[in-house]
C-alpha cells in the first residue's frame, strides 16, 4: 500500500496522537495536545510536523522536528520519527526522515539529534542513515492503581507544599525555578529558558499540564523544588520534570514533592504513572526506584552531522 508524506493538517491531530501512542505508549499524547503544540511552536524553532498517510488517509507515522532555538549552540536541530508498529516496513520512516532532514538543513541545521527506541532493528535503521548513538534514557512506569506509595508526611519546618495553581497570580517564581533546574538537566543539547512569555504560552497553558497535581516545595517563602504533572484524561499521569534548585538540594525535597503529586494523582483517578530519566541521572533513578517505578523501555539519543 502506498504511503505519502505531507505536512500536518488540523484534521490529522487525532491520527497523529494515535500513531504516537501506538509507537511510544510511555508518553502522553492527545489530539488537543498535538493541535496546541503545532499552533504554539516558537517561530525560531521552524517546526514542521509531518505525517505519513496511507491512500485512504490513515496516519501511520509522524515526524516532530525543528531547530533547538533555546540552545546556546547554533545550528542544532532535532527530528523524532515514530511509525505505528502495525505499519512498519512500508518505508514511512525513511520518507519522513528524508523530508525532515531537508527542511532542517534549509533552516541552517548542521547537527541533528534524534531519539531512537533501544531495539536492534531501530538502532540499525538509524545507523544506516548516518546517525551515531549518544546518551540514553529510560521510560519508567508505575502501576498507580496498585502501588504502595510512601505515606504522606508533614513537610519539615519552614517548608510549605503548594500546587502550581497557587502561583496563578504571579508565575515568575515558578518560571525561574523551572529555568534554573532545566539549565543543568543532563542532555546533549543544553536549554536556556529565558523567554517568559513563550514559557507561559507553551508550558503553563499546555493542555496536558495539570496545575492541581503539580506540587511545589517553598522553603522560607522561596520556591525550591517542584514536580510537574501531566494528565491526558485517560487515567494516565506523567511527570514532566522533577527538579530542585541547586541551593536546596540534598534535603529530600524531590521525594517530598513527587510523593505529594503521586498521591494527588491517584486520588484524582489516575491508574498509570510515567516518567523518564537519563540513564546517568543516578539520584532521580534512585528516587523513582524508591517509589516503585520500573523500566518500561530504553531509548538512545542519536546524532548526525550534516554536510
């Protein structure tokens, strides 16, 4: 059956999300989220989401691509290709990658990064197309319906647990906490969160971001740690990031905020919890193991130099 690659259309959002969930069931994806991401992409990212569709219009593969506009290094692009496992072997992935690479090269990208699931056929596919393995990360899953969570404990003296909703009147402290923790997150490509308005439009207002389940630890009036929550309305809960500001590390705040978010998520009816960690991020891996998370899959970041 013939497969063609084209730019996404508004009516592709449901199919895009379905194909993503089929290929990557460890990440939350909804039609609303896809449409939102397409509409709110930063102009400097030159984002161009693509779909591979069959003759009858079924979306069987997706490409997310763009320029890492918030990276301190110029010329860095990213492209992630996902094909519905039921439709592998039709050339959809190859067509999507070729179109994405051409677009990014025209926008000045000289280095491309791509996540590839750690399976022999996937790794070989990436290698044949000139990509070399770099760092790796785990997808982690917790059966929230049956997990025995650590009991909730009263915060230490001087520590208050709030939700993201409590910052609605003034988002700056929450933005600054996100920026400082993101700055030293393990990654091949660093990120410098400096655009508050873009953060507000794409993070705070994101349809998956659950303000009621996101927990923030405030120490003596200063936001010090947070666990960002995502929900998809399907009983799935995801931790977008758990981070602690450098000056407050070593106090157990990451466990404190994540435990509160997990308890809130279960009380809200969520039955599955997902998160991800760099394989070299020992502290967060230990925390997630303590909660009972198990490795669901591994992915490997690949890099290719253009030209």
